């Protein structure tokens, strides 16, 4: 029996369409899959609190990464990249900057907060949450000392 539940890709697409058409989306934050093993191991061995075992995305954060000020600077990540992210992240390099985890393919970077406080169904909760995505201006950025490679 087929489930009527939309796929993660369909959920992200629905939010992006809402934002494009209405300027916002009322879709509640949703899980895009498990926090991956390398992030969990790094967090454990470096004293980083992961709020949960799922990685979440929200309409607010997707709207944030599509905002006009980013567009004006040519920093907006394409809708296709955002839709692919839940699966493509496993092939990306992963870094920790002391506050957030950063997935990158050297073209774009996706920022993940390990313990983000937000409202879901009117309740304050802490989640591992996608914060924003942006174009990488300088691939050498990740050689800076503040970035620790997550293997």
C-alpha cells in the first residue's frame, strides 16, 4: 500500500513554491532524515550537544536562504540543490566551526545548527536544524583554523 505522506523532496518543493507564490509557507518544520553517523561521532567526542537524532528543515529557514538580499549578491542556492540536499549531504565534506556544522560541495554550503530552539506546533523545542544555504565564494574558506573537518 502506497503512503499518502509526501516525500522529503516533495515537502521541500511545496515550501519553496509557497514562498515563491505567497512570500511565506505555513508548513510545519519537518525531518529530512537521520543525523548522520560522522556528525554524531564528532559531537560525542567534542562535547557538542545534538538536540535530537533527526535533521530538520523549516519554511522559515528555507525562506531565509532564498531572500532577496542574498539574490542581489548572487549567493542564493538553487531550489534544485535545496531539494537534493537531504540525499546529497552524505557525499559532501562536513565541517564544524565551533557553533554550527557546515556541509559543502565547494559550490554551496549548508549550515546546520546542532541544538536550535524553535517553535513546532506552538511548542518550544530544540532540534538539529538546517539554518541556511549559500554559495561558497572562496573554497579556501574551509582551510581557516576555525573549521574542524568532520570525518
